């Protein structure tokens, strides 16, 4: 009895190790980019003003992609973005600020069209929270923007060699489809919603019929001796008509940053591949 | 083949980016007529009292737009806008330029002031207390006197605790809000809640739901809630003093207080201003303020043009010459008489 128990314990230890060994033969690295964006933003929000505002946008974008260990045609992506803008009206005597935080996570299916071109299609969950702040307004100074839901996403990866430089071009488009959004009614104050508690109809389902969003990102990755630069252009566009309130926000930014590709180990499941030397593990 | 595909990708990219890079263009130009049209449209689509005040806003357009061609200066343009907006008879409607503010102040300028700060000093004297935005003292006949000049001045539960602790043994309290032009509605709740021990319906709010003059939401009930236990409340006689210069949040305070059984409103009619003002702007950057949603009494009646007091009292010349405030004196008598009957 004691002998059988010992074998059982041994098997329970050895079998998972075998499984890990089998999995460990293939390591999928993580590709992550830290990017700094600068560009222009134009905003028109009829709750705040009938005039459009334009100004400078500064931001940070983190983009991470990782191949699935379970399926070689699947990859995961995380996108995190912070944007801050200062804008002014055409007359130059009105100021508006905006701040947005975007996070999307999801998966893509990958098609290898030929050795140079891959096309990815999938979906991302997440959204944007933030708001607009018009300094001159008294009881309607701000408009919150909360758009959460599911986006369709497509990526094209193209690699080309120019001289000694293997350059990777990347184009991504995200199209939010259905989700939830927030909007006060036409002449409703935030005081009525949050202090008096009349929040009927302010949280509602969004789809392109009332809220159309589009994110485009085009970039090129250029490797140098010790760093891979990624530079490109990004456009985010939002147009909504909810409760007869209209919003149009357009942001065009150039970005530059660096790309890292590597293996990450952490937690109890960490795997140390052969030939890898860690200063800690 | 590769180049062909790559070209297709670039074409697609340019197409998508050009589709979404179009910015919204402003509807009106920064010209006298563009600014005037913009102002007319803001009121047409957003102002909440056009139907209630039976104003034919289209005829206003017909009357005023031809006059814009005679405008030759910024001041003349603001003057014309002022004239057009006066039709609304609303103190919440303004156009603010850098050199002047177009305004309608007839709701108090056309009436007796019924308040004299110099005479008020005879009651406050010099040793009065101040908590938050409230000045307070105990009068010689053991009546508490509170003066609150602006609902912009933050006054919270903590301030009311201190005030009512000191006035707890008074026979009654006079809450004087004469010349209070309004401010924040949260202060209305903070102060009024000290005088009730139960939830009270104080009125309704209704906001515009669209551009049409009669597009309004279902009225939404507003309540005054008693303060949490452990705080100082006052349930004896309270007299609220009013004049024509009580506007906006002060008007709402009177509407709230008059729903309480132990409260008497005394003085002159309030100035009104039941609209909740929003801001907008013209193409030249001038700020426009207008009433966007309205507040109704518990009987669902308009209080835009003011609230009548329970006891109408005006300051008399004779009393003023003696340094007496007729309205304060009548309020004192009213509190004392309450205990006699």
C-alpha cells in the first residue's frame, strides 16, 4: 500500500514535469513597444459648445503582442494608451482640455500569406474612459466619455529589406462595434444625474449607429545595433449622436519609441529555457 | 506580386485615413450676422422657457436679423444682442464680451430694494459670528438671526452644526437671504436640511430632451432629506426673509423652505430664476449663458418669475429713519406672537 502511494506521488510530480518539458520546447516571445505620441486633436461637442476646438495632443502608447502557446495561429494583444490635449477655439479666447485612457485586450487569428506578409483578424475587449473640460463653462463644464465594448481588429504585418535594414511595417485598424456608453440627455445637467439621481437613460448600448469609432495605426520598426526603433502615425476618430447631442473627436499623432522582444518569466509556472541565464532565478 | 500587395495595403491605408481625418467645421462665421445667427440658434435650440413664456422666437429672428447690417462695432453688436435677449426676461441669460456683459436685471432693479446693509448692522452689531458663508448672532429678545448673502459661499453640515448649537435655545430663528443672488444648489440642501426631520417633496426638475421648444423630460421629483442623526437640527419657528434680489439658488431655497411646516416666508416676492443655466459660446468667443432645464414647485407650477411670500412686508421710511428694519421687526413679532397663541 505504502509502495503504491509512493508511485502515485512520484507520477503526480513527474507527469506535469514531462508536460512542461514538452511545452518548454517552444517558447513564444513577447513583443512590446513603448511609444510616445505627439500630434493634433480637434474636438466638437455640442453639449459644451457649438464651436470646434483644436490643439496639441501628447500621449503614451504601450503595445504588447504574444503568440498563443496553445495555438500557433493565435496571438494576443494588449493596447494601453494615455492621451492629454489642450485645445482652443477659433477665436483664440476659449480653452478646452481633454484626457483619455484607453485599454484593449484581445486575440487575433494569423494568416501567413507569404514569407513577407501576415494578416491578422480578431477582436479586442476594452474601451476608453476620459472626458472633455471646457474652462469657460459654468454648470456644463465637462463631458465624460465612457465607451466600453467589443472591437473588431485587423493587422497587416509586412517585412521588407532596405539595404542592411530589415524593416517591419505594421498597420492596425480597430473598429469598436457594440458596447456601453454614457451620455447625459440633451439639456440635462450632471447635477441632475449625480446629485438628484435622475440617471434614467444615461447608460446605454452603443453601436456604430449612435457611436462610430475608428483607430488606425501605421508604423515601421527599424532595428539598430542595440535598439529597435518604432515610428509611425496614429489616428483615432470618434463620432457620436446620442440624445441629440453630437460629438466629433479626431486625433492625428506621430509616435516614436522602442520595441523590445523577449521572454518573460514569473509566478509559479515560470519556465527557464535551456541556455537562458537569469541574474535572479 | 509582393509589390502589388504592398501597394494595395498603402492604398487602403490612405483611403481609411482620409475618411476619418475630416474635422467638424463650425456652422457660423465670425461676422456680425454669423454671431447673431449663432446666438439666435443657441436660444432657439436650448433655451427652456420659450413655450412657458409664450415667446415667438421666429418672429424675433425676423425682427432682429435685418438690423445686423447696420452694426459697425463690437459694442453695437453686443447692444443689439442685449436688446434681443431682453425679450426673454431672464436674469440667467447673458452674453459676456471682454468689455461688457449683456444682461437683464429688471427682476430686481425695477423694484424697491427692501434691504439696507447699514440698518442690518444695527442687528448684527460687531460681535456676530461667521461660519461658512453665514453671519449669525442672537438678538436681544432671544431670537437667532442668520444672514446668508450668497449661495456661492460654501456652507456645509459642519457649519450648520456650529450655528444651530449656538442658536439651539433661541425662541425662533430668522434666516435672512435678502440680496442673495444665488450660487450652488448643494448649499440649498445643506442649509434647508437642518430644519426638517422628515423627507419632503420640494418640487420637480425637467430638462430639455431635444431642439424643439416643447421637448422636455418627464418631471423628476426632488426631495429634501433630513440630516443624519447626531447633527444639530432646529424644528422651532423659522422665518425666511426675502426681497426681489433673491434669485436662482436663493429662489430655490425659498421654494424648499416653504414646504416645511415650521417655516414662514416674509418680505417681498423673490426675483425668480428657476432655470438651470448652461454655457455656450459664439463664433467670436463671447460666452452665452442661458436657462437649460427648469425647476417646478411641488404643485408643478413655474417659479421662474419669483415666489410670493407668506407675509408680504416692505421696509418703511419711518422705520428706516429710526434705524429699524421693518421686515426683521415683523419677523421678530411673528415669532413672539406664535408663542402667545
